[in-house]
């Protein structure tokens, strides 16, 4: 009887173990999700966190930079593209001779420029002490007097209402207006003469 029971128990246990083993094997096999092929060039980083790839927007950035450079205004050009340089000179004409003088950097020279901007200024100038020509402007300009020594070509504002062109040296409290560069006293005397002369100042 015991042998019969043992012979029946063993097959039942085998059947139970087989059933459990097959269930365990099935549970151990992971379920595979279907793989979807992506044809987009967007990187996985973009899909996961929404970060734009580096290439995106690069064309727009280059375009904006190019436009910014193209729109940069040139300090030497006006709005219509014409070259513009600030002229800080004036012309001095006596007879057929014209000299170009560089204006000083002060309020007196600026006031004279504003006056000449309205039109040329013609002055009757007289010789004084064989060293200068002097004549009235007809109005007062701001003064910037200082102790200076003049030389050939110096243009001086005297007492705020007269212009002086020097062809020789002098030392006094004057206001510098400008200077005719690279000119000698002899060349100035040849142009202005030794007596009275009519001189036109213009921009």
C-alpha cells in the first residue's frame, strides 16, 4: 500500500513542478515593445527634454548678424551715402591769391565759422607796424585771449572785433583764430602788398 501511494505522489509532484517551472520561465521573459523606426533627424536629446539641436536657428543667427553689419552706419558717410568730413578750414583771398587757413579749436573760431556760413566776409585791412594787416569784422566775437607770440601766417582776433593777419612776429594777449600753414612773410607781403588791401574770408 505504501509503495502504491509513493508511486502516485512522485508523478503528482513532477506535474506540479513542471507547471510552476513553465510559469516561471514565461514570467522571466520580458515583454518586448514594438520598435518604431524614426525617420526624423531630430536627436534623442530633443525628443527626451525638448532641447533644440544646435543646428536649429543657426541660419537665422547668421542672417541677423549679416543684416546688422550691413545696416551699420559709416561715421564718414551721410544718410545718402555721400562721404562727409568736417571741414575746419577757411579761405583768405586777396586779389588773385587765395590762402587756406586751419581754424583754431575754440569758441572764437566756431563763432567766425557760423558768421562765414551766412556768406563771405570782405574786410578792408590796413598795414600796421610793417608786421600785420588789420581790419574790423563789423561785429563782436567771443574772446579767448592769452599771451602768445605770433609768426607769419597767424590769424588773430583782436579785441573781439578785428581780424589780424601776421606776416611778422609780435607778442601780446590775443585770441588765436587760425593759421595759414607753410607760408613765409615774403609770400604774404607779395599777396597783400605793403599798404591797405581788401581781403575776403570764406569757408
